[in-house]
C-alpha cells in the first residue's frame, strides 16, 4: 500500500492508528470510526462495518492502509461539496454571493468563527461584496494546509 500514499501520509496514518488502536489492531467499529474521522475522512457506518467485516473483525496497520486506499478512491470531498453547492444553485450559475457563503459557513455543521471565515476569504481572495465561483472556492478551501502555517 505504500505505493499509493506519500511517506508523510503513511506516517500520519500510523501515528493515528497506534494512538487509538493501542493493542496494535483495530478490533471495534468505534476504533475504526475514530481513526478514520480523525484523519479527515467521512465514511458511512455501512462502509465502516463492511471494512471491518471483510477483515474478520480485526485490522492490522497493513489492513488499515488497504482500507484507506479503498476509501480514498470512493470519497472525494471537493466533488461532494461542489455538488452540494450546485443543489442550492437553481439557476446553475456557478456562483454564490460572498454574504451568502459567509452565512453558510457560520450556520452549517460546526460553524466557523468570523475570524476563520475572514482567513479563508483572504486566502481565496474573496471580498464581502463579490460573487464567488464556488468550484474555485472549494478547490482553495479543500487544499491541504501548507507546513509553514
């Protein structure tokens, strides 16, 4: 599985795996759920059950890397977010007002603080009175955070 991931990713997966699977194996659905979600993935309960069941209820780190590879092919967060924006764009313009985007970021899910939104807008070069091409915004917002932050 090492050929599918960068060394840095494998190190992060290993650290998270052994932090939550102290016995060296994942043996419960809760362990697998916490590990994958801690790594930023959003598998469904059905997917998690399937992954654990296919491995007889126990998962070594090598098995976990295989699961991460399988799941990373299925889950594509930027595309899913763009599809959500499209669903809220009845005229299919590809744009959202900055004000509306700010309201969404404050009110949905965990909700971001105004400071966090200001930082995202600054990074994405969005001002409060502009229209935002949501596909471009999602690419910027879903990009990995550089190491120098």
